[in-house]
């Protein structure tokens, strides 16, 4: 089972932008993730076609299972 941290931001155009991080630490807290998201916004780490990231909307873990046929 693969686990991914998905962080959702809003950009200047008002669009949601998802940033996915593979293999996140199992013991991450919401506060830690919010601090990282605010740093990403402050340092303008990821450019988007809709402009700079302006707001941290939320984050969640996504787990997927792959079954070969």
C-alpha cells in the first residue's frame, strides 16, 4: 500500500493546486504540515499557471493499493 501526503493550496487565480509528497513520515502532525505549507507559500517554492500560491487550504494522507492482474 502506497501512502502519499497531499497538500492543497489556492493560487492567485482562486484555483486549488495539489502538491503530493511520496513516502511521508508516519508521525506527521497537522501543525507540522501547516508550518511547511506556510513556508512553501512564503518562499514561493512552486510556480503555477494561475499565479503564486496564496493560501493553505488543507492536507490529507492518501493510500492506494495496487493489484496486479
